[in-house]
């Protein structure tokens, strides 16, 4: 799957991996040495909470985090979040994309943009 910024006409993430269920979302990108350009991971708020946040504990590299609200609209971006930090607490977030640091700048993604998900072969 890939994530496309429909507002800007750019690809936000060419190879998006689903974090999976609760265990997969708890593990996320831990244990990895980095993300290749164009790679990323999708987290969905299945906990029925009105907010999302992500942590960078035990991470080895910085990432961009894009929080999506209703209709897959960008509601917050944490750019170049470093290891051992916590993201913003984002009320209304339903999904989060973890991407290589700088990916949001490269795709020109901004708060208010509409993101669509497309299947790829």
C-alpha cells in the first residue's frame, strides 16, 4: 500500500506497512536501524480513545509522524522526532504514519492535506 497526498499531488509514502494488531502496534519500528526512503508504517487507533500519541523510547533513529483525523485529513505533523522523545498528544487522530525523517518536507505535506491510500503490486 502507499500513501498519496491528494492535496499536493505527491507521494507521501511509496511502501506503507500496516503495524497490525495491538502487539504489532506496540512493537512498531523498535529494533530497526532505520527506514529506507519511501518506506513507512501505518498505525490505526483501535483503542477507542479520543486521542493518539507515539513514543520514541528505545528507537535508534529520528522519524516524521503524520497524524490523520476524520476523512484521512492531516491534523498534526511531528517532524524529525528524535529517539527517547514523545510525540504530541493529538485529539481526534484516528491514524498515524511513521515515516523517515524529512519525508513530510519532501512531499510538501501540511496540516489540512487529504491523504489517500492506494494498493500497489
